[in-house]
């Protein structure tokens, strides 16, 4: 099997990576889904297509590799799962679009930092399409509101999307979670992403009444665009 070109050679040759396979999985359990991502990543070859998994989870707190248990402020009956993505504690639940990105970065010709920037830009572009102004924040992966929204919970600086990746053998798994229209109460029992007092919001409170399916399609399309851009 011939070696894959590096990013410079790829640019000269016009080589492009495989288009990702998109799978919409519905509402699925967190731990089984992460196990499936690990298995797929471990079995990858240079010819394996990238995949994008679009889904929801039942209520769960996930604690990243560097996660500190003290960022769970109080027990409330929601399970806490230690996981192998980057970052601290976050919440997943119904009304949130979760997109897992199983992507060969070497084949696409860019490193983790650029992958994170591309994912964040896809979220920013998605929100802009629904009239929500948002941006990234230096040193704090994710996407944050630039303007307030429909109620007091949607203040400038509130976090609307969380991001965490794991890279194994040059390939990513885990991904991004965009809050669409969800019960935000569980965030009150944690320091979201390790930040005490960080406001967390969703698209509904920021003024966009949008169905989960529509938000999921828009975000998936934006991610496909970002992943397909040359390095």
C-alpha cells in the first residue's frame, strides 16, 4: 500500500481526503457509544473513511482526562462517567446535538489545534445561520455568545457549545456538543468545563426556536464544509 502524502505534497498534487460517512444514530447511551468510537479508531487503516456520528444522549455528566471531581458541585442522580476526551466536566442530555468526529488528521493535512478551530468555526457558522452571534474564546475551547438572547439566561459570554477531542494514532474521536433546546438545570450542579460560575445557554434562549433535526443538519453541513477545506 502506498504511503499517504504529507500536507505539502497533497496540496501540490490536488489530493483530497475521503468524504466522511455521516451516521445519524438517534438517542444513544454514552458509554456504549464511546466504546464503539474507540473500537472503530483502533481498527482504522489508511483507507478507512472518516465518519461523523450525529446523536443525542440521555442525561449524563462526563469527566475528561484532566477532570477534577470537585467540579461536580453536588450529586443529583445523574450518572458521572470518566472518559478519555480532553477537558473537564460537562453535561449531555436531550435537546443537545452531539457530533462525534472520527477523522484522520494526517490524511487531512492539519494538526489538532487547527481541527479544533475548524470545529469551532462550524458551530459559529451554524449559529449565525439562525441569527445568533457567537465566537470562540482564547484558551477555553468551545463557542460563546457575543450577544444576549430571549431571556436572562442567555447573556453575552454564555457558553452554547462544548468541545473535547481525543487523538489516537493521528485520528480523532469525541467531538462537539451544541445546546439547542434543553433543560439547563443540570449545569447548575457543576462548574461547566471547570469554570466556576460559567453561564451556559442554548439556541432557544438565545432567540432561535429551531428543531433538533434542523440544527443537527446545519451543524453537520458546516462541519463537512470545514473538514473539506484544504489545509
